[in-house]
C-alpha cells in the first residue's frame, strides 16, 4: 500500500498537468480559430478539476494510459472547419511533447545542480522524489502524445488524418469513430498497442533524458 501511495504522489502531479494542458491546448486553439464553446463551458482554464475524468485518471495507474474529459468544440464556428479541426487536434499532442521536453530539461538541470550541492540526507530526501516526478512527467507526456497521434478516430491522430484527406474520404474515415474505442481495446488486450507505441515512447524518452 505504501508503494502505491508513493507512486500516486510521484505520478499524480505530472499526470494532472499533462491531461489539463492537453485539453486546454485544444480549447485555446479552437478559441483562436473562432469557437468560444470551450470558454463558455468554463473549460478554457488550467484548473485540473475542470478537465478531470476520474476513470481516465485511475486508468493510468493500471493500464498506463489515461484521459480527461474532452473539451467541447463546435466545428460550425470555424470559417474553415476542416483546417481548424486539424490544428485543434494537433494542439493536444503537441502540448504534451513540449511538456515532455520541459520536464526533461528540468530533470537534466536538477541532475547538474545536484553535482554541485553538498550531500545531505535532507537534500536527498527532497531531490530524489522531485527527480522521479520529473522523469515520470517525461514518460507520461510522451505516452499521451504518441497514443493520441495514432490514426484512429476519435483520437487526435484520427482527426489529423481526416483533415488531410479529401472531403469524401475524410467523411468515410470519420465513420470509424463509432468503433474507435473497440479498436483501441482490442489492440490493448492483444498486446499490439504496446508493440506499436512502446518502442517509440522508449526511444523518445531515452533521447530526451540522455
């Protein structure tokens, strides 16, 4: 139980930040393109309580992937819905990639600073958990970035692909959205999801933290 609590303390802050920034980025880009839906719903905020999905948060501790409540977007508010939705979809994974880079830089800075600090049990007791939190932040954001970029509607990657396809093909492609969760579940349970995304995540994680 103590190990689970320690894991919760280390993972919860970067996870909440990653999910919050992901959804905030969607809402902000949608707002920039002329859609006030997220703002009017009180979702254009960095308050994690506005974005939190309890099931999605708990899921991260068991299946290593979580989600927040999707930010509402009204494509009818856009002058060019197809183009706008592509950028709105891209904003979420892009924000997680930037966060992963920021966490990695902070982890490296802390590692460098630690070499100049005199050793003490107090410093170690503070630095070790913070360092673990920063390293977890890199991994969590890479997971959210890579998985969300998978070309399966309703994931962001699916919406990005639909934004690049001709209108007729895009409409047909988006019909997969009704089966998206089932496809992801089958991929996860069969182990195929891990085989596809884990090598990418591990490579990016090692690259950022090297």
